[in-house]
């Protein structure tokens, strides 16, 4: 598949992916794991995540549940995650568990 990226002034590709309209998710983290209510679109390959407090993250289907054994994600970091595509299965949900204090996880699907 050919992908066309914007170019900088020297003609080098800039790895940019735009936000999908209407595909923002909010998950409230607490002492109990929570996940996005609506699954990610089938065609979504990348999501961006921002958490207001540190959390543990797990990716999976609509039954995924984060635990303290899952990946630690720090607060106030904006990060892109690949969630599938081509020859690998796609994750449809992200689950978050607060490390100590509850917060908000903002998720943006990208195209």
C-alpha cells in the first residue's frame, strides 16, 4: 500500500497522521479498571493516548481488564500506539487502572 506523507522544506517525509473526526474517547481511571465504551474502528491502526495521572494500560477486545501487572504509563505524556493492521490482529479496546489517584485518559483514533 502506498502512503503519501506531507514533506518538509527539504522534501523529506514527515510522519503525520490526522485525527479521525468523531473518534475521541475518554476513560476515567480509578481503583477499578475501566475501558473505552465504544470499540475502535476496524480501520484504525494508531491511537494517541494522554493520561492526567499515572495508569496501567492493557490492550485487547471488549473484555480486556488492566491490572497492576500491565504496562505502566506515566501522566502528562502524549504517546502514539499501534493497535493493529495488515497481518496482525487489531485491538478494539484500551483498559486503564489508576496507579494511585484516579484521572482521565484521553484517546484519539488516527487515520
